[in-house]
């Protein structure tokens, strides 16, 4: 860690050394959650904790106790600035090609805060399905490769089509659409993002209609708007997917941001 930087890297609650971090350069069997911290608080903390717990059980057969995870997060927030990006990564020190031995390890890193690109974005439509899509795991070379390929082809990023021809998600984003009256979530096997979870439950609380439905390229011309969301932001407008132009939908974007900000931030 740069001694002049206010940001930290903690391994199981203590400052991480170079020797601690070096093996992670070759690690592809791990999972993580990412969050934006504002004024020392985080939205959707329960969703982040459940994501870490369930993924750990599936990948490692056990999970760190919630009070331990909370303590490590509190330490990172205490040692960092009030506003920052935070990533919590869980892995096994047994390495890649061995059975897990004991509890997994938690690496917490912080960096400068981010709100994502301003948009609107143009997305290439590419056929791709992630392995274990419900887990936010590392080692996904395809996402970076497809993003860079999309940029080389004149797009900003890529949206994925599953084997049934349905839109699922984008490289590091959840997709969401607008039919003019209702928020439409694509029906497919996806990673349910924490921001998506926040927005969905707050839309319900606000009485705003939403539904899950298959969305294919042929459905795009009938839609009234599209956006992407992730831990940076609840909504960045998308003005084109493939060759199909999508209308600007300022009311839709305001609705997504309104739902997100309705979620009270909490401290670990």
C-alpha cells in the first residue's frame, strides 16, 4: 500500500503485506462484493452480507461468521476516508487446486469513490453466459475481453445474450428496461446485484410497477428506455444496443435514482 494514500488493504482485519497479496495475482477461485461508502455508511448492507455468506458456503463449504465480517468492514471504514469505494474479497489460502482447509480469508480493499460514467452508453449485443452467474466471482477473463472487443467495435460496453437469445446482464452491470409505465427486469440467469436488490425493494415500497420478462433484440424497438446499474450507480442511460436506438427516458432514470436514495445507508 502507498503510505501517502488514505486507502487500505486489510487481510482478516490487519494491514495486508506484499507477501499476503502476491498469491492473489494468480487466484481465480474467489468471490467478492463491491460497495460505495458515503460518510462512512453503506446502502444495502444486508444484501452485501448475504452475498458473501451464500457464495462462501457454495464455493468453500463454510462462511465467516457475520460478526467477524462486520468487524473487518468496520475496521476498514475506520481506517479509510468517509467517502470511498470498498471491495471485500473472500478466498481460501489453500490455493486453486486443493480442497479448502479451514475458514476462508477476507481481504478488504478501499479506493477512491466513484459514481460511474455519465452515459448515455452504446452496448454491443454479444452471446455469452457466465459460469455460476449468481455468484460475483473473480477470474472472468471473458468480461474484460468482450468489453474491449465492444470498444474496438465502436461501443462503450457489451450486453450479454443467453443461449435462448434473451438479454441477461452486461459486463459489470445489471440491465433494466422501461416499457413506458413499468420497470422491466430481464428474465435470465444473472447475478442479482446489490443495487438491483435495493432498487427492487424500494420500488415496491414506493408503489412503482415492475415485472420480470424475457427481453430479446426483437423486443427493443417497443421499449421506452434502458439503463445499466451496479455498485457505482442505480442508473446510467443506454441509448443503443446493437443497431437499435433506444429513446431517452429521463423519468425512468429519475425513478431508479429515487428508489436507490430511498434506501437508508447504515454502518456495519
